[in-house]
C-alpha cells in the first residue's frame, strides 16, 4: 500500500504517500493507479476538502519512475501510459471540493505536475525546498499535464524557462512565481491547509503580460526568440525535447484537451527516441555513482587543503559551500588571499546574498602555519605536479595527522606508487582528483594505489559523496581514466591544426557531434600548461605519438595559459572564448571520426587494462569528467550503437591513412562482449 487515507472530524480527507521500500516517493504506475482508486471513492462521497502530502522526510515526490521508461517498446505504448496518467490527474483536478498539496523538501517532474493538479499548494520552509520540471535533462518534457498546467498557473515566461532549462526554484522564488500559494513553517502546514479549504480563496492568475504573450497571434512572434535561445545551447538534432516544448506552447497555448493530447503524442515519441534512451541511461549511471558512497556513517567536519592555487582554492571553497570547515594553506598569506577573494565572489554570485556569502566565508580560513592539520578529517594536497615536492610535503604533514584522517593527493597524472613510497603507512594515501572548474564538473576520481587500503578508499568515496560529488573509483595508472582518454582526443585536435585546419573549425567538428565545447576551447579551459604536462606524462608512459607542441610551448612561455590567464589559443572575455566571426568552412569530412574514435579507442584500452571495473564506468567517467556528449550515452555506448565491427574497420582505415596512433586496441573484444 502506497497511500494512506484518513478523514478527520472536520470532514477533511488526508492522502499521504509513503511508497514502501524506498527513501523517496516516485510516481510509478502502481502509485498512480492506487491514487485513482482513492479519488473515485472521494468523488462518490465528497469530503469537505482533500489534502495530499508525503509521508517521507526526504521530500514530496521526485518524479515519475524512470525505470519504467526502459520497459516501453513503442511510442503507442508510451502514449497509452501517459494518457492514463492524464486521466488520473484530471480526476484529481475535477474533484468537487478544494484540494491542497503540501510540499516538503522537493516536488520534481511528475511530483510537481501532481501538485499543479491541486487547487492550492503549500510549501514548507526549508533550505532543501526545491521544485522543478527537469524532464528535459532526460531528453523528454513534462508528460503528466505539466506543459499545460504550469503555463496556466504561473504564465509562459516562468513555466517555459523552467521546462526549457530544467532549473529548479527555491522556496521564495516558487512563492513569487505562483507555483505555491503559501510558504509556512512545518508546524503550521496543517492549519494553513484547513484555512485554505475553509476560505477557498480565488486562485492566482498569471500576470497580464504572460496572458498577452499566450494569445494565438502573439505566440508565433515569440517563438523565434525562444528557438534562438535554445539553439544557442543545444542543437535540435541532438536534443529535440526543448524544441518540442516550444512547439507545444506555440501550437496550443496551454489551452484545451488538444493540448494534453499533443503533450502525450510528443513525449511518447521522445521517450522511445535514442537521445532520451541514452539520457535516461546517463541518469542511471549518475545514480550508480551516488550510491557508491553507501551508508558508512563516517563523520566529516574539517578539511585541510594544501596549495591555494586555482584548483586548491576552488576545492577549499567547494568544501566550505557544502558545510565543512576548511583551512587553506600555502607558503605565504599573499598566495592564499586571491583564493579567498575568488571564493567570496563565487559565493555571492551563486547565492545572490552577501550575508549568506559571509556565513560561508567563516568556514574558510587562511592557515599558513598548517595548524588545521591535526584537527582535519581529510587533508588534500593540491600543490604543483612535482614528485619531490609532494614527498617533502607528506613528510611534514603525515606525522601530525589524526590516525583516522585521510591523506589525499589531487594529482592529475602522477601515479600514487611514485608518491607513497616514503610514507610510513602508504595504505592511508589515496587520490582524490577533482576537475576544473570544480564548481561545475561533478566527477571526482578516487584513485587506488597498489598500497591504498580498502578502508581509506571507501572513506574517500564517502567524503566525495559528503561534498555532493560523484566518485569514480579507478586504479592508479598514467592519467587515470579521464586524462588518459582526453590526451588522444586533444592530440588529434593538434594534429588537425598542424595540417592547417583553423582552430574554430576543429572545434566545430566536435560541436557538430554534440560535444558541449570543442577540444581547442577545452584545452584553454583546462589550462595549456596542465594539458602539456599531463600529455607529456601520458604519452611518455604509454608511447603515444605526439603532435608538434611548439605552438603550445610558445603560448606557455608567453604566460598565455588559456581562460585562467585571459588568453591561450583564444582570447577570453567575460569567461567566454572570442572566436573569429563566421561563416567558417565545413570541417574536413574525416575530422569528426578522428577526434571521437581517438577517444573511444583509448576507452577500449582503459577497459582492457582494468583502470575501472566495467564499460559503464568508462562511459560515466567520460560524460561526467570529460563532458562527453550525454545524449550519445558515452563513447563505448556510441561505439556499440554504431557497431563494433564498423568502428574497428574505421580505425583500421584511419590507421592506414594517419599512422599507428589509430591502431584498434585489443580491448574492443571486451566492449563487444558486454550484453
């Protein structure tokens, strides 16, 4: 039983959802069918009012059950499922009595769509409060009436922005937008629900401008601007869902039964499309990484970071933002102060609240003397990539650490076996490798050296989840996983530049495939000095063919390191690369394959060498660490879709033309073997 129904002495029916066996409510088929049974009973004998709420402390409803999406075999089957859900929520909306939804924690996707079918919505104040319609992140759009009711409730501006971006709203913004009618403290929720049922206030209407913009003759004029905004971020052939959202609104204006049927037809086609299938798989990979943290119960309160450069400073700021107390050490205060200033600016930009930023800054302390080491639960080394310097640092830090503390290196390329050989207990060292920019890239590689103890690795994974990052356990090897597979991709871009292909054309080849940015721009983002250093290590260790690096060396010598210095391959303004105005020539016909298959071939090698345990983790690492096009599902999933034999044949063709760097790795047999 998912729902509990009770009617109190005032004649109000209380429907509480508490799905058994899970910490989070989802709108699975059985939940909806059971709800409909209660609604039919309530319709036959209407109570004074109905209140819907969650029985779970975690939140209201997280959305539809995405596991059910994989069971859909055709668009027609999906259509039937969606229309059945439409009917149930229509039954809720048409009950002959006031309906109130109490939202605690979150109401996402189908959870918010259910809430929108109620006459009133109450939000419970909390820092965790979050509502949204993030279905676009799964390659679909709201399908339980959300494309209609959201526009009707709050107007097209807010509703379309939420649906097109997948962004969520916090409590105050949700109240201002009109998604919720009241924002209350937990103890007041029931009383306010009773008040709304008794008073039956008139429902809020969207503002006049939104109503005007939704007029039939105006919608077509607005469409061009909406499409341009979406096209600047996503191509229709890669991500069709946001374009479908615009079409639904333009064609129907969120009015009439036809709008619901069109929503059902549209989402049904998207649900069985390749992009959505892959994005749902990416969601599953993300959940798998989240669950690696388990329930260890390990307390983490204090972090000490050594090295206040870009990476060290940003790691420290992220840990402080996630609620930990952080001490940041460097040789002199003057090296720490820029990191503290950058942290404050980042907090103010993120929270739009100087008071909140000030509170977070109290968690982040400059510590030239390293006084935070003995109290820290985690010590993260983030100094420059030099084995001797790291040895010297560990020799000073390790004797002062708590016995239970984690000693971690943020090294991006040095194998742990080169770093732990002088430690009294090498088992306590682990790699915790963040990616730049720390605040945007969710992945953290948890690198296990030959001597790393299982307890240390598991606690490092738990720490990574504590700070809301995705842990990827991998074996110590040159470049680990992410940098290992990025090197041939970036090198191939440089080979193309050597051949005379303009920088922006090289990038365009990757963008047409679906990458969020091209390899040249990515090199600027990572930092040309970092790219060269990692590339030298990986290529030397694995015998990789290198392109001519004289251009990169000249830029590095001129201190043109990429985005962080304001110029690299491109000039950077306001955080964006300035590229020559178009039109540009089309990329060479083979360039897309050269870039993508260079990376995919290295992924096959990583799988063969056991750097991670399976092909799914290879795909996860490239998506969450390299930014590999999510709608493709990962390099190895893409290769399976294309056909392993076809990929190997294409690599052999490229090998004949460009040399041994394209020789197919023997690991493709393992990729082929996966069901």
